C-alpha cells in the first residue's frame, strides 16, 4: 500500500471515529450483488456488515451491478439518502458513471477494487473526490518488472505474451525495465492462447536457450507451457502475474512456477 493511500485510510478512520461520536455515521456501500461479479459483491457486503456492527455504523448497501447504469442508479440512491461517504466499487464502468453524481452531492468515495490509473490521475481535472485502497493497474506491471530484473539478471530469460492488452502492457513494461538495467532477453514473441499444447513455442524457447520465461497471459496457457517444457526436457522456469492465482484447469502448474502478485489477505491479515 502506498504512503499516500495509508494516509488516506488513516484519515478516513479518524473521520469515522469522530463522526460516530457525534451521530451515527451513514456509509454507502456500492457492490455488485447481481451478475457475474456477485460473489465478490457478497464478500464486500459481508465484510462491511461486520465492520459496521463492530463500530456502530449504519450502512446503505446498493447493487451497482458492475455496470454504468448500475453505478449511476447507486449514486443517485446514495445522494438521496445523504450518506456521509461511499466505499466499494469493483468495476471502472460503475464508478465512472457514479462519480459525477457523487461529486455534485459532495460525497467522497473510497474504491477498494478499481485499478484504472486515470481514475485518480485525473482527479485534479475532474474534481472527483475519489481515493483508492487497492493497487493501481500499473502496480502489477511495475512489481513484475522490478522483481524479475533483479531475480533474473544472470539468467537467459525470454518474454512472451498472448497478444491481449493486458499481456502486452506487462511485457512492454518488463522489456523497458530490462533495457534500463542493461539486460536483454534471448527471445521475445507472442504466443497463441487457448491451445491444447504449446510445443511449438517451447521448441522456439529451447532453441533460443531460454531457461527462464515470463509469460503475459492466462494461467491455463502457462500451465500448458510448463507441462510441454517438462515433456521436452527444456529446463524452463515460467513466471506470470496475478492470473496465476486462478486455479488451473486440467493441467496443473509446473513445480517452480513463479507468481508475482499481492499476498492473499487470509495469509497476512491479523485475525484480531
């Protein structure tokens, strides 16, 4: 968590404590309680409910559906209820539709899941009172670049991606960082995702002499590469980003696969 974010969080909780002494604080909670992201929205609802019960805070929870229409509807409900602050929002579409309405109502927002950099980068221009407690979109890319240019400075490494915006942005950040560190990958390419096997790609990586490979793509593709590399005795260590947190399909991740990602809160949170 960045120092600026920690400061915002501290000020927020001080605000909660002081406001609660004077009157019951009304906090709006924006979460996707319907649609494909509902499982995450239910977790937000449960977590905020526990915190509210422990601190004597009143909640107004609204389903933003992770859509622009849902975000606008939620914002109007929060404004009508005159909530003191809004927390939540997981989707860019929902929060970007909500912010103009919440700005006009003078209601600050703390998002816990939206990673879009421009949301806070444009704050001076938009005037939106929005802050974040989660990482930015570029935090993952920068963490990968920083970690691998250190870990692999003496390795024969390759950089590949699946051609998606997500994959390309990560590998371009890694390539730029490697260049600044005077490191050069032995192989750079784009692979076709969602294939039953990646033997062709593994063959090219092996021919190039790569012993370590960062793959900007889905976990299933990286799992298949690890399997095929083992079958071809290529001796390759694969690395990926947060996509590796997703449980693989029929093919498990190869032993030694490296994931650069935030730790699971369940592993690091204080149970108290």
